[in-house]
C-alpha cells in the first residue's frame, strides 16, 4: 500500500470544507483541512511539513476569503497550489499553479488536478559518469 500524500485544504465555508476533505480522504491523500487563513499560511510556510500540494477554495462571492487567498498566493510558498474559484469573482491569478473556475467544479475536477500537480516531475535524467 502506498503512503498517502499530505495536502492542505483551505476553505472558509465549513460545510464545503468538510465535504471536500471527506471526499479527498477516500483517495491517496492525507488532508489537513483548515478554515482560517492564518492557520493555512502558517502550515504552508512551515518548513517542517512535507506538503505535496495546497488547495485553496473560494466559495462565496465578495467574502474576505478572497483577500486571504490573494495574500496566500502572493507569499513565498514553495508548494504547488490549486485554486478553486467556485464564486467566480477572483481575477485570474498568476501565482496559482493550476486554477479551476466556476460553480460547476466537481470533486472529480479537483482530483484530476491533484493527480497532475502531485505526480513526480519527469525530465532529463543526469547521465552517469562512465
């Protein structure tokens, strides 16, 4: 059995947060669910955590979570970030590694995006000295 990949899930809407966290835990992800922006920032910037990915969900139009998400995205975070803008009022953000936009974003869309962001990066392998 493969170990679960640790991810951080932030959403200010408690109901959406718990439903999404439950769905993600059914897959190979160890989810840390947070509904406070300060805690999300602290967890993402902590060097001791081995987060594979961070998911930021903006659920309601015009709420303060939009500003918090912009601050998180602009900070110096070295974790791939998936921004899910269900509210549809965040401008395209250049700091997110991937963005899902619109009210009809499903858990299947989030899982597919996580697979892309969490897979090991492939590239040219260094040649061995012969």
